[in-house]
C-alpha cells in the first residue's frame, strides 16, 4: 500500500460515503466500465460533469473496488455490483494508481514542484511494492513502470480524478499546461503497462489537447454522450428512495417531494432523462431544509463571470430564461475550456458544462430554483446589466402596487418597461409579455414561490404566487394581448384558478389570507397596458 499505488484513500473515502443514510448505489457502472474496456477495447475513458455531481465519489468507488489496498467485500457485497458477472473476477484484483490532481504540496509555487510530488510519490510506492525491481528515481516515471511490466508482466489501472485541475492553478503557465499534457501522454498513451485509465474532470480534453496528446481517450459528457449518462447525478427513482428514507428518519419533515423537484431537478442528460443535483438533494434531506447548497459552494459572481463579456447580446436572453423560456443555441462542446468566452454560443456552452444552465432539444434553460435564485441576484445586483437591472429593481414597487391595488402605478411601470429599446418588449406574443411581466415582478420571488403555467382548476394559469407565510395574500396573474384585464380576471374566475391554493394531494397545504386576482393586458394598436386587481 502506498500514497498512489494501491492507496487506502479511495477505499476509506468510499467506505465513508457508502455508510451514510442518503447513499445511492451506483455500483452497476462498474460492470459497464469493465465491459467497455474488455469487450469494446476502450482502455481510456474520460467522464466529465459539473462540479459536485459525484465525479470524485465514482472515482473513489472505482479505486476501492478494483484496488488491492484492502478487502472491500464488506462494502460491495451489499451493493448491486455483487450480483454482476464481473464481481469476483475483479474485486480487489488490480494494481490501481490513484491520483487526485487537485491536491498540491504545501507552499507549492511552480509546476515543477507540483508534478515532481506526483512522480516522486509514485516512484516511492513502486520501489516499496517491487523491491526486486531497480527503480531509477532519476528516470521518467513511465520508464520505471515499463521496467516493472517487462519483469513481472503486471499491468496498472490508472484512476485520475480532477484531471483538469492544473488548468485552474495560478502558478501554472500556458507552457506548463503543455508540459502537463505531454506528461499524461507519455505516462498513458500506448503504454503496455496500462490496463485501462478512468479519468474524471469538469472540462473536456479536446480543447486543451492540440492534436494527438490525449486523443486516445473517449470522452463522455452530460449533454452529448448517452453512455453513463444516468450514473451521475440522481434520477427520479433514486430521489424517491432517498425521500422515503428521509420521511422514516426525520421527526418533523419540512421538505416536500415536490419542493425537491422544484429546487434541484431540471438538468437533462443526452438521453433526455431529467436529473437532480446530487449534492443539493443530500444536503436538503440531511439538514431538513431547502437552501442553495450547490451554488453557495462556488464563487459568488460565477454566473456574471461568464456573461460579462457579452452583456448587450445576452441580457434579453436572460430576461426570457428567468421567465422560464429556453434560448436556442448551439452547444460548442469544447468552448468551455477557453477563458476568452466572447460569443453567446461559447458562453452558453461553458455555462452548460459548468452546470449553470441545462441543454435540451437545441435550447438552454435555467434548470431549477437553486440556479434561478442566482440569476435573479445577477439581474437585481449588477448595474452593468443596464435596463434589465433598472426594471428588476422596479419590481419591488410593482409588487407593492399590486398588493395595494394601485393599477395606475402598475401600468406606469409597464409603460416604462415597454419604452425600453429591446426586441422582447415588442409584445408580438404573450411569451414576450410574460417575460417582461416576470421581470417587473422579480422581487416577488423573495416572498413568494412564483410558478408559470401551473395547473390550476381546469386550466393553466400564467403566473401564480404562493406565499411563504400564512398571513400573506396569494396572487394569481393572467396576461392578455389585444384583450382586456377584465377578460383576464374573468378567466381566473371561470376556470377556478384559486383552487390551486388548496394544494394537491400529497403536497403541503398552501396558505394565504386571501387570493388576489390580477389581470394585465396590452393593446398592440394603442401600445397601452391596462391592469385590474380584484380580491377573490
């Protein structure tokens, strides 16, 4: 056992995870990986996912299952892989070299220090494990591994976590990055001692690799490749199982199943399946509280970092996305690796790869409430967003006017919005009107759960504002183009939209003092808005 070769680290890490209350068994992927290697001849696999989507857990699982560091049958005998045909053949039967490339030595200030720590550490492990083989610490690492293979015929499985970490380290230059790629190529490519390599990271390889350095890898990302797509993140059935556990062990459950969906669902795999953010689901259930767990683990201005270079082209799209609409775009698979993101396609591609947006059927969307909160903060806080920022800040006044029945102020704010020079303010459809209305009510999200096109009564309501507290009024808002606010109010009444506040079976009861019906109309000929507010 060593620090890298047959290390106890992945074994102990996975053992700890597998013993938790909200553990999800993903071990079936082990058979899939080994079949990919043995039956398909793919010895180099790279799986990329956004941060905190289970990549490191899976890397630990692969290392713990295959490696000789410890008898891991006590973990895996209870899991799905124990029923597979590969179980006894591969459990604990491989020499695994496990590398977490995000770890750096203390006081590290150069690439040489960083890479020497890895090479020297593996050399020490090899010397201890193979005392009969002379290890030349001055020789390249791959030469020592080749010498071992020539004398023992033993191969090694490489498990590499956070492969792209060196591209985010301030002390590593562009020249160093090329040296790092050359290191991986020399260590892995076409080497007979490589049984197979399992590698994970956030960013794809191809943008970094100029040609042949790492072209032996088959990359599996979330948006393009279907294989392994259901093995990362949580699927619907898995969240159902976790929620059942939560109800059994929690004395006073405060989280509903529907709230988990609304807050943390919304990602899409290449095969079209919906996927939950795993970190956020586990944290919400363990803490018995909904919160922005995933977004709070990254830089505060992470979203703004991507959009700042093209605000004028993107801000109209943001208005539509915050309203729940998708934006048509092409996902450029490798654009996210570039730090110079300039076009919308490059920016949206990067945001999808980092998990800030999701991609489905040629469009990008904001996946869930957790991310929606961050986009709302962007619109409310960043003056550089221009008119969008100004209108978002008018939303506090708009909500206050609505609750007071001040239709003149409501119409005034909508006129102010319409006078902004932007294509989405042309109101050629109710979608555009809906996006603008959503923007001028943005502040309502601080006090209400705002949903669009929610099933209510015998139809679908444009907006429904569920109050967070019992002493608040609920709001139902209906929009009309080339009609009247009275028609909008009439539709709210005729279709029984207010019944939605009585809750669905299985959902927490919705509370409100009263229900306020709001009708908003826009006349294309006169370019005027009209508003009506009525208590139901």
